[in-house]
C-alpha cells in the first residue's frame, strides 16, 4: 500500500482524477458545496455506490441538496445526537482501490483555501483497511435518507433562517408520509387561520398575553411577584382570587387551566424557588436559545423533587405545566401544549402525540417552528397583526384548540 499526505489543493486535484478514472464511488462527508467538483461528481453519478452528505449546522449548500433529488444511492444525513462529521472518499476499479481520509470537507474551504491534512491510500481493494473504509461509508449512508423535494425545501427554509438563529443544529427533516401543514404555512395563511376563529377568542388570548407581559416585566425576578400573579402566570388563578386582586377581566384558564395539576398547583401556591429560577432562566426579551430552555427544564424538574409536607414524592413535571409558563413568558417562542391542542399540533409538526416529553419539546415543537415560513416573516405594521406576531407561537393555541 502507498500512502501520501495531501493538503487541500492536492486533495481537490486527486479527487478529480479518482472521480473520472474509477468505476465505483463511495463518499461520506460532513458538508458539501455546489461547485465545479460537484458538477464532475454528479456527471459520474452512475458510479455511485453510496454518497452521503451531512447537513448539520447548515454548512452544506442547499443547491447541492436540490441536485441530489432522485439521484440513485445518494443520501443526506443529520446527526441524531452526535454531529455527522466524517470525511471519507473511497474509489474502486477492479481489484484496485484508493481512498482519501482526513480533515477536508467537500467544500470550497476544504478543497482550496483551508489548511487541511488528508491521507491518500492506494492499493488492492481486498486489503483490510479498504474493507473497513467501505463498510464505514455503508454504515454512514444508513444514517441518512434519500433526498426528496420535501427534504430539499425544508433544508432551504432552515438554511435561509440559520444566520439569524444561534447554534442551530440542523434542519427539521420530513420522512415519508409526514404532514407539513404548519411548517410550510406562510404568514398570510397563518393570519387567515387566526382570523377564522371567533374574534372574542383571539382578543381574550391577546389580552392574557399582554397582561402577563406587564406582570412579568414589573419585577426583576419571578420570585418578586405576588401569590396571585404567580397563579395568573401559571394558569391556576381562580375567578374569586382574580377579582380580589384586580385581575378579573382576564380568562386565566386560556393556554391551559392548570389548577387540577395538583403537584404543580401546590408548588405555585408555595412560590417554590426552583419554579422561580426556571421562569427566570428564560429571558424576557432578546434571543431564546436551547441552552436557556435546558436551564429552565433543570430548575423546573428540581421543583418536583421537593417532597410534600407529608414527605410523599411528587409526580414529575410535564409538558403542559412547563409549556404554560414558557408560553406566557415568551409567547413569541413557545406554545402551551394541552389536551385540547396536542393532536392538531402533533399532526402538523409530524410527531406522535404520546411521545412528546419535556426532554424533546424543543426538538419536536420549537425547532421546527423556528424554521417555518410564518415564524420568520417580518413584524407587520398594523397594530392588531403586530400583536398577533408578538405572540405568534403561543397563539397557535387559537388555531389548534378543540373544546
């Protein structure tokens, strides 16, 4: 076997020869571009055994993904947990095999301007290292899925909005048979769906969100609010308490009535410090990140580890109670999930209702929403539409609520 160290430019030159001269092409690479070498690669697509491009962090060109649609033995892969990050180029012709393994992605940088280091190997195709490389590429392909128009469209939507979203892992990809009613909805269609609901339902929810913004903005920390204000934000405030505390003009049962969630209601009554820390983890203004959400979850779940007065354990906090607090704190980022809207949201976000947990709420609900057309529309100029836009994620409850 012969070994040679290649830099970025030498890797590009070697790939041109290998793509042209060899009969079988096996590639697994984290990111790809749509340049001249991509043209050459796709001109030789009849040679593909398995060609997989990763799409984590939106570093692959959406134009390349478009070109992979219906190309045999091509796949796009998003890492589930670990990032999809290999750089393997493997070619065979009869008993001859050559491979390039190293740091270079199939990008302008990886094949040109970057400082890269790759090992080029050439020898007999039955050598153990080549058999290992071939098997690795095959396994990487199994992590992906063939490019479809739905996948390409979804990736392009996410790619367009990625620059304004911090630390975005990758696109929300559909699989066969999934419904995309919410993700592909435009702002105009979103508004139409809102306006189909009775005006009083829309106004009542907007009133609640506006009042909660006032309450939460009145003190630097959630712990500084009154008992009635805690209950109002949590959805556990009874009508007589609302009237006694000048909060009676709001229907606090909207976005989820949580007074029957006994452990949660008890923690709210006690003004539990962990609950306060959870709410404070979400900034009142500015960007909300997944890290903020994870900090919220940590404190929120710690609250339920606090034993009751009789020392009996509490039930674990779940999505309905947590998402109620999230939605009223940042209605532009979170939707309150409850039994009245879960089925519709699950259908249009393509997840099974019973599988939703606090651990995957961000991944299955929030991240897809953030890649949606309507979510990324500019703020309207008209006052009423702007109010809806300011609470556009929480206001999904208007669209999906079923008594």
